[in-house]
C-alpha cells in the first residue's frame, strides 16, 4: 500500500478501504497533501466551475437543552447569554438576505423547546411563501422523525445534522449519556428517507479523536450518501469542559475536505466559519481544497456574539452586507465567484 495509489483510487473510484484511509491519514507527506488538494480542486471545478454557493445563516436561538462537552451553548454554561429571535426578526433577516442575493436560508439553533413544530412550521411556511424561489435549510438538532416530517411538509428543503463522530465510544466521550451516536445516525437516515437534502459532518481534532475515528467518519459518509457535509476544526470554548484542549489542525481539516470532495464529487461542502476562525485565510484555503459553499452570517448584529459555539468566532461584529462584500472579494481574490442561486445538489 502506498499513498499515491490510495489517492489515485480516491480520485478515480471515489472510495477507499478503512485500512487505506487510516494508512493515508497516518502517513501524509506534504506531497500527498498537495496531490489531494490538486485532485479535489479539479473535481470541484469540473462539477461547479468557479461558482461558489452562499447560504445565509440565521442563528435563531442560543438556548439548548443539550450539554455537549465541546459547545459553548451547552445548558450547563451559566455564562452563555441566551436569546431567541422572533418570527418577525427571522423574516426580516430573510428580507435583508434576499436583497443581498441569498437564495438559501439556514435556520440554525440549539435544541430549544420554544421552537415547537407549530412555531417552526409556521416560520418555514411564511419564508417559503414570501420567497418561493429560495431553499430553506434547518439545523435544529434531533427532533425525531415525526417532527422532521411536519417540517418537510411545511416546505423545508434541507436539514443539517452533523453526526459529530461515527464511533459510538468516541461520541460518548464528547456528549453526556443522554445523547447517543446510534440515535444521531438513525435520525440522519430518517431525514434522507423523508426527502430532505441532508447534511452530516464532524469536527476535526475533537478531543480523543483518532485517525481510525476519522476513517470511520468517512465511511459513515459513504453509507449515508449525504448531499451536504459540514466539517471544521474543533476550537475550544473557555466555558466548557474542553477549554484546555488544543484546536484541530488547519492542515488536517483541509486534507479531509479534499478527501471528502474526492469521495463525493457532487457534495455541497462548505468552507466553514470555524475554518475561517483558526486561520485568516482558512475559508479561501478550504475552497482551494475542494469546498464549494460559504455560509455568511445573517443574524441580527446585536445577537451575533451570543451564538458562541467556540472562542474567537469571526464575523460577530460585521453586518451581513459587509460580510457578503468581504467574502465576495475573498473569493474573487482566489479566482472564484459567489453566485445568486439556490445551489441545490446537482442530481436534483
Ligand atoms: N468547535 C468547533 N465546532 C463546534 N461545534 C460546536 N462546538 C464547537 C467547537 N467548540 C460545531 C458542531 C455542531 C455545529 C453547529 O458546530 O459540530 O454540530
Ligand atoms: Fe464576515 Fe469577512 S465574511 S467579515
């Protein structure tokens, strides 16, 4: 086994065996990283040209009933400032976003009991009614199949639910016992069955993560075949049990973006805010390693800093219009172009 052959196989067959993935990740040379980057960038170019899709992220609630050890919004964090947007505030974010060229709105929040199915379906319906040419993506955690179905019937197009780590034992070291890897994965398959364009994903460099865990994350993606995948480096938050853990590495995150692009040529793959947080050019590098989506923040400025998943999150002080200008310039700077488009999975 050698890495050149494995990279070749990833590029042409879009797959690799578990032991090959582990070997590759354990023995990466600079020239391997470069080969992966080139192949992934070429694959993304073939699929999407120089077009980059944008998603307007609306962080609708910082309230969460969960207690994930890595996340600043965990319920045990007494220092977290909790807020909820009203339906009117959410609609007004969409109005601003639409004018700025967004055709996908991502409603993301903690698992907040206030946003019942009745409340959420009403919000989804009013967005779809006001902006029938837009996609609505939800990212609201585990709500169960019955809830997902109601949201789907209300018109939601996509759902993001990172699997966080495919390995049950690793998952148990990142979450309290009330949360289970099997349940998370079951809900992801339910989302796909219900016809959502479904997004999974994981953090790179989360505490206790091994290369075998990462290989299993990649293999989980191969089983699920999600339309989207969000990955970014773990970044410690000062008010969590993982405050003293090191952040995930830029290089490994970039390499995994490339591997995911090669294994899933058409996947919608964001260069995440977390990637932009650990390096000033992180999102640009993400695009150059095969990502094709960016997700600027449309949340009301007064709440930005309170949606604090990890420390030093970027763009918390910038208004949406400034962010989109900034990102457009950044993408132009590396030869890419932000487009006004729903940016659906190419198969649809
Ligand atoms: N560092 C990086 N990513 C994080 N997330 C939550 N906390 C952190 C952190 N400390 C990610 C999780 C979650 C998504 C919304 O943000 O993967 O699914
Ligand atoms: Fe927000 Fe650059 S993308 S300021």
